[in-house]
C-alpha cells in the first residue's frame, strides 16, 4: 500500500514538472512560432515559414515515448479528417533516426507527415535550456497555429486519455474553422 502511494506521488510530481516544463518551453499562446527547418521523413525540409497560409497542428512527439506511440493513430485520424479543410498536421519527432520513426509509423499502419527534430528542437523550443525538451514537456503535446503562424492553443500531453487530448485539439481547431463546423 505504501509503495503504491509513493509511485502515485512520484507520478503526480512528474506530471506537474511536465506541465510546468511545457508551459515554460512551448511558445506562448499569441506568439509567433519560432523559426525552424527540419528534415521530413521523405527527405524534404519543412520550415516555420512553410506553415503560414493555413491552420496547422504541430504534434510534438517521440517514437520512444509510450504515450506518443499510443496517440499516433489519433494524430493520423486528425490529419485525415482536417486535410480536406485546409488544415496541415505535422509531427515533429524528437528522434534522430528516420528508420526508428518509420518503423513505429509502419507498425501502427498510419500515414501522417513527420519531420525529424532531434537536436534542433531544444534550440527552437527551449533556447534557455532551462528544461530539456523531452524531459520537461509531457509528450505528445500540440501547438495549434492560425494561418499567420501564431500559436492560438497549446494542448499539453498530461492527460492519460489520448481521446480526450485529441478532442481538445479538435476544439482548438473549431475556434479557427467556425465556418466549417469543425
């Protein structure tokens, strides 16, 4: 009984650190997305400037994170649901190996645009290096950007229920696409 309480307490402390880390690291709502250039799995590059002109959901993700892997199907479903509405969904994987990421994607049987962001992601999202990116941000976390590249919503991956987290992302998109009944 006592051991279970200690495990629960440590989990809660970890979640709070993750939430505070995400609040400190991720761009604030109302701010412009920082400049970046990441290589996508197909070998092309994607920049922050490329994301302007259409609403975008950035999923901060890692193939080594269990919660990220569990959320992959939901991210792919979001991509399939909103692509026809002009919304771009892009996964920024905190992984150095395209092969490892592709293996996870293939085993999940999903298709979603992905870019490798390991190494560069700390520079982009945590220039102060106060919090290490994966250690300080609960994964997966989401940034919902408007057409001008301004962060309108942050959905931080603290929730244990991936469906609830994805519903929060959909609600954030609804505020950007009211005419589409998103």
